[in-house]
């Protein structure tokens, strides 16, 4: 692929790691953020220590305070901001948008209130005449490992396979391999909902449970993620792939995961407000739990693990009692699509 100009909106850990991957591929990379000290640090010290303390960025990666300047003449705009501000940033971009770049997003979550997927938010806020397609970049990927060029494989999802292939070629290199997928609903819901299960997996660890419990919550969590996704129109096979079981394994078993660490702290008895303050980064699984719980009730989809985590986080339910009630529910067959 010939050299592309890419603007990354959101200089967090994942945005920064993706910036390095694009730079390694010879593309011109621009990072935009709204914290002047962070932008100055990237430009002057070539570091982003709050998010990736050991990483030294290539001097060719430039950061911008001004959104208009960052996106001027780019071939692609990559949104990597938290779900709760995605609509705000999309509106800001739409106001100054020029050209017709490819829109990509690499965030994972459901919007509070509307329960909308991120690609839907972007399509609502960015007029069709100032963008090409919207492509979702998602899968099992810790920014900390991509930053040290560890082997990683994820998916680029778009109904237009040609657009998905564009993103595939944009990012693929010897350590970062992209597969295409046309099931946007499946890839986005898998990426969002696995954060809920990761909170639960962390909580089990914090409570002292072992590998049997870990396997139980991951597999049964995947079952209820699939139920909700299929009700929303996804292909069930997507949840057997990178963005489904792959991302769930990574997020539900690793200390790199903010959602797992948050759950682990909950299991050890810490208060949520203290956990969020000490983390210093967005814990998407907390807000996604509320959105998924509400959505499951709207769609009449059974999600007992999600409901249990919702009760612990939002209703103050005692966590061991909640787990006991979850285990003693009515006995059922394993296959979700029988009976």
C-alpha cells in the first residue's frame, strides 16, 4: 500500500499503540487530543508516559491541539476515544470535516441511554458526503503488547468488503495481522460486551476462586453475549472468532485489562468510586454493563451474568450472595438454541 495520511483522534494507550503500528508501515501519522500537556509531551519528548510509560515514539509521529489541522488532507480518520465522548468528538469532527476520508473506529462500548453501537453513532453524526465507509477495528489486543510489537491478530469489519480490505492493508505487518469481516453488528457487540464478562472474571479472581470459575464465566459469558448479539442481528459464528472468543480470552484473563483489574478490586472489597479514581483511565465495562442490562430487557434476552454484575455495581448487592444466587438458578440445557 502506498503511503497514507492518518489522523488518530484519542491519544490514549490504544490510540498511541496504533499510531506506532501505522508509522512502522510507513504512513504519516497525526494524533489529536485535548490535553495540551499530553500533546506537548508527544511532540517534545516522544513519549506518552501516563498510558504507555516504557514506549518511545518515532519522531515522525506528530500530535496536534487543533482538530482542523490534524485532519487536514488525511486519507483516514481513526476514532479511539471512550464511548461516552464518541458522539461529542464525532460532532466536533463533522463541523470541520473536509475531503472524504475513510472513517475507522477502534473503541469498544455501547452508548448510555440510546444503547447504540459506535458505528451507528458515527454514521448519525458524520454526514455521508464527508466520509467513505465506517470500518470497525476490534479484537484481542492489549495496547501494552502491541506497543512492544508482540504478535497480535484482530478484525476489520465493514459491510463493504473493499473498505475492510483497505484497513487490513493499512495496518497489517509482521507483528500486527488484520482479518476482514462483514458482520459489523457481531464484531461491535462482541467487543463491547466482553468488557462486562471481564469485570466478572476479575471479581472471581479477587474473591479467590480458581481456574474452574474462570472457565465457567468465560464460556457462559460468551453464550449470553451471543444471545444478545444474535437478537440484534449478528451472525453467531462471529462470536467464535477473533472479536468474540479471542477478545474475551484476552480481556477476561489478563492483568493488562482495565476491566479485569476493576473486577479484581471489586472482588477484594474495594469501592467502585475508588477503583475508577485510582485507575485514571476509563473502565468501559462499568458503563457497558448498564447499557447491556437495559438492552437485554428491551429485547427480552436472558443475560444472568450481566444482570448479576449490574446488581453488584449499580444496586450494591453483596458479591458472594450474588454469585451464590447465580449458581442456584433453575437448571437448564447448555445449548442456547435448543428448547
